C-alpha cells in the first residue's frame, strides 16, 4: 500500500523546524495542525521529535512536517502557505510567550534543507 501512495504522491519534502523547548514545538504543532490541507492533491503530517543533542531533559525539540503531493507545483504552493502560517505562529510566540521572552528572539538555525 505504501508504494501505491508514493506512486500517487511522488513529490515529497520534509521540513524540520527547531524550537528551544518541547513545549513550544508542541504549541506550534497544535496551532498548525488545526487547519486541514485544502487540496486533496497534497498530504501533510506533523510530528515533534527531540532535537539532536537535545539530551534527556528534552529541552530542544523539532517540529517535523512531511509533505507529499501529486506535482511539484502543488508541493510548492502548500509549503509556501505553511511557511507563511509558521511565520505568524513564531511572531505570536515571540511577542506573547513567557519562555520565548526569557530566552530572547528565536534565531534561525543553520542546517541542511530536506
């Protein structure tokens, strides 16, 4: 069955968005997953994972978003929309969340795009 899904949705992308705490990545996941993907030509899944080097305390966490689409165009449109929404979520976190205020602005993290 997995091969049928891959044949139907051949274009894919995985985005890893690092957060300073597991709580913030969980908040972002909940905020972003409320809205269903508008197109039936795109599949999207969210998960949170411990960041490499995050340690046992689970301080650093990553919001992982996996996209599959029927065409590169549909993938691009969906990911662009997601990035706009993510920018809004991050802006709200920076302005309103106590954890972010203590640690300062969320800085872009270097790393490869997937």
